[in-house]
C-alpha cells in the first residue's frame, strides 16, 4: 500500500462514488441481502429513529444549540484538562472542513482512525460522521499485517493517525496494494488552525452507514459489522438509561479502547447523548483507571473481569465517594472477582453481555435484583431465548444457543458468515447459555467452547468457575482436547497464583478439587500450566487458539505413530 502524507491537497479516489460524485455507495452496496437481515424490535417507540439524523449533531451540536456548550464534555485523566461541548464542537467543525476541503471527502467514504483514547480521537470520530463519512476505528496495538486486512476489507482511502502510531501504517506498503492517504494528528492540528469556524453537517439519514466495526478476533479472522446512524442512537436508550439510570451529572470512565464498541458506547455515545462528562484514560492500566475514578469524581466505571480482578487489591483502603455503578463485559464475570471487588470497594459489579454485531449491550444483571454469577436478563426492548441446533426453543435449565433480538442487529460487510449469525430473523452471537426458572440467563461459554466427551456435553466455563475458586489458580481456560477413547476431553490451561509453580502435584490437586463439586465426567483430564492466556485487547480469552494448539499437537502425535 503506497502511503501519501497529508501534505498538499489529495482528493480521495473516485472509486465507488455515486451519482455526480456526491455519495460513495461502497458500504451500502456490500450489505447482506435484505432476506438475511435480522428482524428489529420497536415495541418501545423510543428506540425508533427515522428521517434526517447525524450522530455528531445529536451528541454535540444539540447541547451547544440548547445552551449547554459550557458544560464539561471530555476530561483527560492524566492532565485533568477539560474540553467543553462548545470546544469539542469547534474542533469537530474544523476537522470536517479539512476532510471535505483539502481531501475531498464525500458521504460514504471510509476513514480509518488510529489513536489511543483522547479528545482528538473523539473529535476525529465525530468529524468524520458529521461530514457523512464512515468511521473505521482500529486498535492501537494492531500491527501492519492486521491493519492491511482492515484497509483492504473496508477499502479505506484516508487514515487519521496519532503521530506516535504512524510506523505500523508506514509498513503497510509491503502487505497491501490500495492507495491510502495518511494524515498525522500533528499536521491535522495545523490544518485545523487555518479553517474558519462552523461546518454544515452532511444531511445524512437514520439508515445511512456510519460505522464499520471489526470484531476483536475471539473466533479467528475478524468480521466487519456495519452500523447505521440510528443504531448508534438506539443503544443509548438501553443500558445507560434503563439499567444505570444515568443523567447529565454523571461522569463516565472506561478501561477500553474506543476502537471497540464497548469503549465507544461507554466513553462517547452514552455520556454525550446525556450531556454528561467522559474521562478518557490513554493507557488504561489498573492503576491508571483507579486513579482516574478517584481523581475525577467518576460515578460510572466500565471495565472487564480481568481489569476488576487486577484492581481489587489496589482498591483496598482507597475512597471512591462518587462511584455508584461498576459495569463488566467481554467475558463471564467469575464469582470470585465479584466478591473481591465488593469486599474492596463496597460496590457490586453489574455483569453485562453485548457484541460488536449488536453494537453494544443487550443483556445485563439488574442492579435492583442482582444475582451474582448470572449474566442477567435482556434489556427492555430486547428479547432472548435458548435454542438447540435445529432452532427449537429449549426449556429452563437446558444449555443451548443464545438467540437475541432488539432494535439493532447484525449486518456484516460482504461476508457469507451473515447467514450463520442471523437465522430466522434472530441474532446468534455464538454464546452458550441456560435460563433459569426466574428468567435469569447464565453464561456457559461460546457454543464452540462446549466440550462433547463420551456423549456428554460439558461447559468449559462451568469447570473454569470451580477452578477459579481454588486459591492456587489465578486464571484458567478449559477447552476440548482430542482423545482416542472419548473423542475429546476437558483440558485446563492454568495460570498459577503469584509465587506458585505448576507441577504434577498441583495438577492432581486441581483435578480432585473439581471432582468435589462437579460430576466426575466434567473434571479436566489434563492440566497444563502457563504464564499467561491468549487474550484479545478487550480481555477476552482466545480459547480457539488453545483448541487449535491441542489439534496441532494431536496431529503431530499421529504423524509420529
């Protein structure tokens, strides 16, 4: 991929533009057939958005127009620097002017964003949307090979990049062929200063494409989920309002990159829709996230189970007087982590689940009727059920596939896997659940994490929950390992607690520990100790890598026979 610096005027190539060059129909033309779209639910009218809609206008300009421009919008955790709604609106307008003037951006063009969490990243995100472009966010840790896949899939022609992250984009020349223009933040800032204030928002519609979000890689090659303007508005009606009862006086803080829809919602969509403030942590280490919560009067914090586990010990003895709700996502929340955090802070963790394909949360543990260990119940406006492989509903207590419907749903960009994710109008996120008699859903792993051994179905997550109760286990993952007699058997990959060494004696102790609490056929027939488990940037364990490792080892053993 030949890269062009931002210097000079470089209009975006015309490929894919619509009539008279006013609209780039690339994303619209690559949506799945209508017959494969999920059926959306609008039982609650507040989820329905129709007609003219531009997310940047709704999140920022509206507050300025209604006299709230003076309110704090974005707070930099490290420096404490505050950006008001009026200041953010001005930055957005100037960036949009640069993109449409110097770079010829038209509605529908894809723009890749690459930066750590910062006010500049938020301004770029909303400027692309205000100009009618399609945002393609990327994680800061991605390497050139991964970025090349994203650029090729989305056919991005322009990248806005934090100067410190330029090297991996520069290396794209060796792995891609499309022409990509790169505008570093430093040069963008200079160009912004040359622009007059004000920018007329592109007249986008509620069902215009606004975001192409790539999945984080728990199941192999990433997929590109396409979301409309109305989708970004719809998700602000669920979790923040119905579960968190959030309002304009709340202060949000998230330990996740804005490249992930979990981070995007918690740090941008939710607070800005409400006129609230968002604390941005550039590098969300456990220490940095706790400092941000304590130093900036954070009331709502969003993290992942591994984050809460790491923060629990650090939080002991610290005061968080303004903190009223803690939200978890990305992985099942172990009871041990829930208890440790509650003991350290006095606050429970609200477990949730969502997906990139559904944009954000679709199920949460209700704070007023919290049931530790359960994921919870569908958000108001969403419906869920458990089905078998033939899509027949299963009764309470039976493990099966989760099917979900709501005001948003999956639309992959040019991907045959659409037919796997959406069936009979329902979204199938690939999660195994059971629902109890009270309507609470209990996570049992990914559907491909279910281990079939001698005809028994075994939930790897269920075995993990028991192992995590043993003091010698810091982290673990249980997956299927090929076995000549049983087909597959459960195998545990364990990260020992600090100061402990994994050995055969500890492995035997852990196996016996599981047998004390679960049926004998569920205990791990093998235990392997590791220094760390493979994870995505969101903290999700990549169990597929452990399964693939076991398959490779089995193949090697067969070759040696």
